[in-house]
C-alpha cells in the first residue's frame, strides 16, 4: 500500500479473535487508496474478556469505525449507543460507525450474503436450506434467507438451545440435533450453508456423517481463506461449492460506504484478495 499516513489519517479496522487470516485489511486499504479518503484499516485481535475495553477505545482514540467478526458479533451489541433496525432484528452487529463519540451498530453481513448469491446467480427462493451454526453470522444469513423467501430452513448447532432460540423469530425454521442427523438428510436439501466456526482450526472435522445427498446440492461456506471440512467434502464428492470471499467483499463494500460515504468499485477486488488466499 503506497499511502502516506499522517496525523489526520482516520483509523478503521476489525475486531475479532482470531483475525490473522482476515483479508479485510487488504481489501479496505486497497479501496482507501483507490478512492483517496485519508483512512487506514488494521486488524485487532480482541479476546472476549477485553471486548468492553476495546469498544471503549473506539471513543477514547476517536477510531472512525470497525468491522466485527467471530466471536464478538452478538456480545458487542450491549456496549453500543445505537443499533439499527435490521441489526436489532438479526441480533448481531458486524459494523460500527463512530459519529461524534456515539457508536452506531449495523449489520451488513445479510446484505453481503444476499448480494453474493445474486452475483453468483444462485436463486434460493422456494428451496430447502440447511444452515450449520447459530452464532452472529448465522443470524445474518437466516435473516437474508427469510427475505429471499426460501421454502424451508433446517438449523443445527453444537448447542441446540441456541438454534431453538433463533428459530422462534422465523416460521420457516425447524431445528435439528447435530448428533441425530440422518445419513440421507441432505437428499432433501438444496443448499447447505456453513455459518459455524468449523474449519477455523486445522483439526476440525465434518460435524456429522453423510452418505447420501441431493446430486444438485450447493455448499456455501462463509469461511474463506481456509480449507474447511465442508470444502473438502464438496470437492471430494464433486458438489458445487462457494466460499465466503464473495460475502466478504459485498458486505465490506457496504461497511466502507458507511464510514466514508463512498461505495467502492468491487470489480477487481476478488482477483486482489485471491492473491492472498492460502
């Protein structure tokens, strides 16, 4: 990045743990350079015990805004001054804007997910969807799926009660115990979406056993820059597979606009970040 940082440069970044794999700094700093706002974007590894202090630092250091990723998207909400309607309904925040010392939370994940599907020409209307995970990212994806009018959503999580709590918001959702998934369950599923952290660690395994599946099923893993168990399963079984870099770019563009008032041209962003993917 050939950009001069001065005393008036505004700081943005991402809060999460881990964040060493994140391509958000590459993407946003490229957009800052191309669009000329005097900003810089950094990654901050924030442990859960330090989250409140990190949020307070946004005000103390006059940081312009941050993205929020695993595991903070839900817990961070209690430390913000304002949360928009979509984020309130979703129950998670992934973007914070600091306006005159007040912190405004929103969720651009659901928009990024929906836009990425549109760009990939994936139409999930009236389809059966299986979502793995019940954290902050899953909440945004479920909100988008409801807006897209899918037929049915099956939701599972390592902690079943978390899935059951989310399901109360949507008529389309049925919960299923991750330890009791039939081996032919995917035969009736059009799209599996991994919103869990399964795949963030090298030792992670596919979370249930599947022996039969719909030959036209699509796998979408919101994790990117990792060779996840879902990706391995899809490649081994010749299943159409998408990873989360498209969602990353599309949600990031909305965040960028919230901070700068500029919607970036994302045309070359995908090729840029692929250079940094493992």
